[in-house]
C-alpha cells in the first residue's frame, strides 16, 4: 500500500511540475495571466513535494527503504530554493534549478515505477 501511495504522489508531482514551464511560456508569450498560473502551479508543486516527503518518510519507517526519502529531501530542498528565487525575481537561479528539479523528478519517477514492490513487506502488523 505504501509503495502504491508513493507512486501516485510522485506521478501527481511530476504532472504538476511539467506544467510549470508551460505556464512560464504562456506568460513570456504575452499572456500576463500566465504568471499567476505559474505562481499557483508553484504552490501546488511545493505542496506535493512535502506530501511526497511525508509519504517517503512513512515508506522508510515501514519498509526500511531510505533512498526515496533522501532523494525527495534533496528534491524538496531544490524546489524550495527555486521557489524563493522565483519570488525574488532571481531568474539566473530560478531557471536552472527548474530544469534540474524537473530532471530529478523524472529520474525519481522512473526509479519508483521500475523497482519491484517488496514481497510480503507491504503487509506488516504491529
């Protein structure tokens, strides 16, 4: 169950983060509402990042798999810096971090979906 939840959260997180460059491009094309869409998207992406961190933490405790938590922690740290850089208008930092966070989340998505679910580990009684 925990692995399925992590897969769902990582998938939703990926969908949300892929929308961010689209919203930025809409803004840069002259549709100024695109900036507010980009800001709303940033809030959604950040929130999903923290949900993913909590889910990965539960996975670490229940299944003794630390890598999803550690990878998500690094990703959430990068997203937080990127968020703050965007709010401050530091595009020299915001744009490269955006590319890196999308790439990192794509790699994490592939890893989460490619790894098999541990047999018998999902059903654990206290």
